[in-house]
């Protein structure tokens, strides 16, 4: 594709869908010695839940998980239920963007293949939202992300922690993952723009406009200790509701 221009015709009917889960972070804000992707959550390490949802999708061919090269924890769990669909790549980098780019290169996907990048720390992604985003984006020229419209009133703070002004919340969205792009486009975007906290930012820097697919707030990122309880409730509450139905 031409940087800053329109995308070449990428819509090959042969394109496959793959997922890539960056899991090479430490979870500094969680403040636990065990990296947060391995903290116990609903009877499993946190990362299990995202991998389980992605592996259960009939449209996704492979789920790549990107680990830090020195990771000694991942292999201590039994992942055999996912078979060959789950592939581990020990090539995580210093930043999330570096982990995703390294993983993309190591995955050796075709440039036309779709890649859905999903945080290990978003364990509550539902199969319904995953299917919705694939359905809405599979014919798209650019790709897009799952996101939610901002619900709260937004305040801009000054250096003293006082309100400087109220920001317009119309048309503001919170970016989530998965973020779904063609593998070739995303690798090019991340090579050109490494100081980003999500994939869409790198694609935007090429002058392209990824689509927003409406999800909901249950797909939040587990970041602080208090987030664990909510995630646990959502994951186990769903099971209880199903059992009582
Ligand atoms: N991640 C990664 N490589 C990094 C940093 C982050 O693969 N160098 C992954 C994390 O493991 C996580 C996802 O990117 O699955 C989202 O990042 P975040 O929630 O910020 O996790 P951490 O960076 O581990 O947490 P913190 O920012 O609190 O340190
Ligand atoms: Mg981080």
C-alpha cells in the first residue's frame, strides 16, 4: 500500500484470519511479582481466557501468543486442549508495539491475511463481539477495532489537579482490542511508527482511518488490582447464569 494514500486491493477471498496475543509485559500497575497475564482468575491464569475465546472462534485459524524470550511460566500450564491452533512465539519486545511487530514477523503470515491483535489482559472478550467485528470488517479496506463510546463526562486537569475545562465527549470512543488489520499493512505501519500504544494509532499515522466497531465495557483491560474482582465476577457469573438457565 502507498503510505498516506489508499490501500491496494487487499480483499482476496483466500485471506485467512489469525489472532496474535501480546503477553510479554510485566503488569507494573498491577504491582504483583507474578506478571499479570498469569495471575489466577476464575480458576485459570488470566491469559487462558483470551486464548480460550480466540481458539474457540471457528473463523480464526491460528492464535499466536507472544512471550518474553526468557518466559519460564507459560509452558508450566497445560495448553494441550488448544492443539496446534495455539502457537507460542518467544520474541516479545520492550514495548507492546515491539512485541506485536516481532510476533507478526515471526508468524510468517501472508500480507493479505487478517490479524486480530488482542491483549492477554482483556479476559472478558465475548465470542459474540469477536464474531461481530470479523463480520463487520472482513470486507473493509483498512480494518478496525473494537471500541466503546465514552460514557462519562470528561474533565481536562491543570497541574494542580483542578478542572481546567470540560471536554466535549461527542464522538469520543475508548479503544479496546481486538484490533484487526491485514498483516502486511500492520507490519508496515508498526515499522514506520513504533511509539504507539495500540495498532490503530500506527495505521492512522499512515493517513488511514480504521473503523470503530461498537463493543461494550465488559471487554475492559485488567490493569489495577481492583480490576481482578470485576473480571472474576464477569467470568464466573456468566457460567452461573448458564447453569441456572
Ligand atoms: N505487552 C507486551 N509486551 C510489552 C508490554 C506489554 O506484549 N513489552 C502486552 C501485555 O502483556 C498485555 C498487553 O500488551 O497483554 C497490554 O498491555 P498492558 O495492559 O499495559 O500490560 P503491561 O504492560 O504488562 O502492564 P503495565 O503497563 O501496568 O506494566
Ligand atoms: Mg503496559
